[in-house]
């Protein structure tokens, strides 16, 4: 699949904490959009600024995603504002996210195609955490 004989590069970002089937399905769908998939992994510091406390440290989250068939490269996501530069740096033809982000990154359409793919229902890192770590305000059975 090429655009004027250039392999199509897809770019996405995420925390990918407690890697689960929703992450995997999205990565598979993203890879099917092109020939190369590059993934920005939120650093622990950026996650804190996103108001998210990841359980798995950045280095391990990045290693897990990098090992997935179809992922060609991973790199650190330090800030909301680096996407335009990353699109240029990686020569991304498509920027894509799950549709819980629908509309949030439309401004990037000046640099490349912007696509939102259907999110996998019923699973999230937050939900898994809630099942593993009893909330302090819940009475212990
Ligand atoms: N996702 C999905 N289905 C789920 C859960 C997540 O398709 N059940 C998708 C999200 O839509 C996102 C990607 O998987 O595109 C990664 O999700 P998170 O790890 O929760 O990342 P997020 O906190 O959304 O960070 O700058 C963008 C941010 O870094 C995105």
C-alpha cells in the first residue's frame, strides 16, 4: 500500500498501561491502515500531568508495545504539543486514535489524515485497576 510509492506511515499515542485486548485490537486496526506503525508512549511524568497514575513504568510499557507484531517503532510522548513535530519527524500519512478522542485532534488534519477508530467496549486500564485495587471509600467485605 503506498501513496506515490511511499510506504504509508500511521502514527498514534497512548499510555498502554496494563496492556489489554482493547489496546491490541486498536494496534491491529491501526496497522491495517498502512505499511508502518509508530507509537508514542506517554512517559510517567506526562501521565501524571494527564492525571493518570500508570501502574507499569514507561520503559516496560514501551517494551511491551514495541514487541507487538505490526508495531515498527515506539518513542516517548512527553507533552500534548509534540504531535505536529512528530508527524513531520516520522513522515506520518495518518494520525489515528480510538474514538474516545473523536474530534480532539482535528487540528492535525493540516499535516496528515486524522482518523478515529472504534474503541473496544467494556475494557480499560482504569477498569482493570478498579478491579485489582479496592477503592479506599468502599467498605472491605
Ligand atoms: N483504546 C481502545 N479501546 C479501549 C481502550 C483504549 O481502542 N478499550 C484506545 C484509546 O482510544 C487510545 C489507545 O487505545 O487510542 C491508548 O489508550 P490509553 O492507553 O488509555 O491512552 P490515552 O490515555 O488515551 O492517551 O496524546 C494522546 C494520549 O497519549 C492518549
